[in-house]
């Protein structure tokens, strides 16, 4: 039915996210349903530029849907080039990161943890949901 991977702790999640980006195919995508984007910014403190340089080098398209402060930050301060849309009420504890080969649920409270699912149907379902939310977001 697929593979499920659980990564626990700030350092392990950070390294796992960087490794995923390194392994990503050139020209692929990363769609994120956020709300917890500021947790991600804090997690990557000091390494955002490294992440962004790698994403740009690999030409990975990034779209982000958030709920407030995170979208303001993305539009006004973030060094990461991407398209960011607002959809109020998403919450601020979990981000869902959709890639061509996995869906990752980044959970920030009570501890930092990533639950990654590698299942074609799960990826397709989350991507379809993202597209619906993307159209509804401003």
C-alpha cells in the first residue's frame, strides 16, 4: 500500500527536508498547504538560503497556501521565490508538503515530527485537494 516514514526532532526533520530537496528531480514541484509556515521558517533558521539555492538550482516550482502571518511573511520578507496565496482558517500546527513521490505532514507541536507517505493514490488525492484549495485561495 506504500511506505510511511516518521522523522522526529528538529534537527532530523531539517536534515530530512534538505535531503528530499537534494533527491528531487530537476523541474519537479513542491506544493504546500500551510498555516504553520512560520514554524518552518524557525526550523530552518540560518539555512533558508541554502535550501532556496538548491531549489532554484533544481528549478523546483513552489506554491504555498497559508492562513495569515505566514503569507504576509512570504510576500514581504521571505528570501524564497514562490507563489503564495491566502486561505484563512487553516491553522498553524501542521503543513502538508506534496511532492511528485510523497506527501509529508510536518507537525510542529508538541514536538517537531514529519510523517511522510509514499503512496501514489495518497499523493494524487492530496494534489487534487491542493488544486481545489489553490483555486479558492486569494
